[in-house]
C-alpha cells in the first residue's frame, strides 16, 4: 500500500505530534429511509486489532487502513479547513456500497 502526506498534512501532523493515523470505516444511522451513511474517519490512536488493517509508513508516521475500505490507488492524507477548524482526510480510499 502506497501512502503519502500532503504538505499541509505534514505541518498538521508535526504541530500535533501525531505518530499514527488510522483510517476506519464509520457507519452512521441516518434516521430515515436510507438507513446507514458510511464515511471514512481519521483517528490518531493505534488500533486495538491491527490485523484488521492494512499497514503503511510514510515520513515517520504509521498509517493503518481498515480492510473494509476500498483502496483505489495511492492513499494521500490531506488537511482541510483553517486554524482550529482544520482536520485530516484521505484521498484514495472509498467506502463499500
């Protein structure tokens, strides 16, 4: 699995002293006829069951990707937002239908 960090993500990770990124599948109840909405969540703690994740390392940061997610190429971690409202997201992974 090929993983990269954007320049903005590198700055965010250095500022917050992050050593581990976990991309996990999240299923949210919508309360309507759709039933469940699926999304990718970025977390910063090591997974409890690492065998359920694909593993990669880039720029000194360990990256774990939930095996339920569809990796569609190079996984690129990017920063979005400004200041206190910023967060990380991942390109190159998709949610299963």
